[in-house]
C-alpha cells in the first residue's frame, strides 16, 4: 500500500488492442499500491475487455462516454483531478489522435485537459511501430513532455515476433509509480528526456561464485535498487545497458540486459559496455573473493571427516578498475561519471567517506543495511557522498525516487 498521504489519482486509459487484457494487471497493481484509478476505455477497447471487469477491479464506474453524466463535464473533471494519465495499451491510432489533438472520445478529450504527466505504453505490430508516421507521432509526444515507453521485442499476436509487444504489466506499473514519486517530489516542471543522447551502464544484483555445480557463495542483493536506477534512466531518454547478476525481476522496459553470474563475468560485461558511455552506476553487490578451486563435480561429505577449510582468492575490484582505466586513458576520450554504492551496517558515514577515497569514484551512495533496512525493502535512506566534498542526504524515499534524485546529481556532473 502507498504510505498515508501518498494516495494518488490515476486515469488509466485503455485503447483498442489485444494487449488491453494486460492492462487489467496494471490496474490491479495500481489499486493494490493504494492509488485511486478511474478506467477510461475507448469504444474499441471495450470489445476486448468489457466494462464489468474494469468496474469491479477499479471499484468505480467506468467512464467511456463524454455524454454520460454530462452535467459533471467528465473530461474536464477527470483531467483536472488526475496526478497521472497512463494509456495501456496505446495503439497506433490512439497515438495519432493524441498528436493531432483530437477530442472524439472521453480518453482523447481527457488527454487534452490533463496537465499532469502523461505516459503511453504502445503495443502494436512491428510494421506499425516502425512506420514513419508512428515514429513521428512518438517523437512529437516526447517533445511535448509525454513519456512514451519503448515496447518490448518478442512474440506478437499471431506467429510474428519483433518490437511492438507491450512490456510486462508489472514493469508498466513500476514506471507509473516512478513517475508519480518523481512528480510528487518535484518543485518545478519535469523533463522526461533530460538524459536523451546519453549511454549509461548500470550493474545490479549480486554475483555468485560457484563452489561446485550445485553450490555457490552469494549474497542477499535483490537488484531492486539497480533496476530502479536503470528504469529511471530509460524513462528519461538514456540508452541503458543493464548488467544483471542473478536478479529475478521483470525486464526493465527499453533497456538492453546483459545477464551474468560471477564477478569476473560482471567485470567483462561492465568494461565492454563502458567503452562508450557517459556514466557507470555500480549497484551490484560484487563478491570480493571466490573459491580458489571450482570443483566440476559435486563435493561429497565424507563420514566422520572434518570438512576441508574453504580456500578463497581475490576477485577484481570492478569499480576501482573503471576509475583506474579512466585516469590512464587521459582527457581525449569520453570520461564517464563513475558512481559506487556502499551498504554498511555501522559507522556508515565514516566507512563511506573512507571508501569514496579508496575507490576514487565521483559519487558514492551510502546506505545502512541490516534489520529491515536496505535489502528487500521498498524505502531507502541514503547519503550521496561526492568526491568534491558535497554530501546530499536522501531520506526515506522509494527506490524509484532515490534513483531519480541520483540521476539529477549525475546529470549535473555531465559536461554539457
Ligand atoms: N565493487 C566492485 N568490485 C568488487 C567489490 C565491490 O566493483 N570486487 C563495487 C560495488 O559494486 C560498489 C562498491 O564497489 O559499487 C562498494 O562495494 P563494497 O562491497 O561496499 O566495497 P568493498 O571494497 O568490497 O568494501 P567492504 O570491505 O566494505 O566489503
């Protein structure tokens, strides 16, 4: 549930595509987060999913007709009350109607009256998505400040496959929450393309160092903070490479994922992606040591014998290595902003400042973990330490909002 005071009003617009059935799950996610949701389906959307489904799951009457309850002037009322208008799925036709400012049904009329953030989750066949008309419509909506989610690639209706698939409903709901969190905290008008033209690399999750074919040394990192950081960058227009170590979360919309298991694999993937990037954010919990020997067959217990002590060897320090190669590359190449994370259990700031010096990165996000803090929780408190001495406290915010605030700090450090 959303914390008290953070219940928001969402208009969920549904246009007429087969992916309308997936908007049902987006609705459930948003109502379960405690938000009030009014569903505004187009006439053709109602041919895919009927009015009773939307009414039952939102707990509200379904608004689809400008002339129903005309005395309430519904398109103005809905548009004014909304904190977010989210269109799932957005068909090629809906995008086109939004671009030309048509007001031929309640959803398009609401898009014209709403001044809150507007998010479109397109879903259509690849040919329609790649058509110059749709490309131009998407560009126009983005120029006007709308957030258009990149569709996923994969199986479409029928036998074909390619870009145009609706992203995972859980991911669309996560984007909606991220927009709400950022816009609720913002004092000024927000840009959703301030990272356009940037390539950023984010590592997330926790590495696993195999002992034998069935056992490994690992850690409790869930990857949620790293995924929120990748999501926030993609939402703001960056090209994102997400190096993901053993994370069980839905794919982040619009990012390229490279899956790794061990620290060495993570190092290779991060170094390769960082060749032409503007920022690297290392949220992954990287094992400092790995077993000296990786047995190729399962280690057996031998009755009555004591186990052999585990012999470990050092893993590369990926973050320190990135800083070192940046310094040795000199001024002529692109110099990425390098950001580390540190989870500490005690004397957090002292350890953080010392770690920032030791690693040489530009920013270090330090948070306290243990006893319900940090790992596997939704809210996070952190201090961002900067190599120039600045310290910014980010207190009790969602992982999504922390991600946006971190990108604000990184964006200030880009050479514009
Ligand atoms: N990191 C890394 N490679 C490693 C270990 C850590 O790149 N082998 C990165 C992490 O991704 C993180 C930062 O370094 O961004 C700090 O990680 P942490 O484990 O706190 O640092 P350590 O140097 O291992 O310090 P500690 O002795 O506290 O474990």
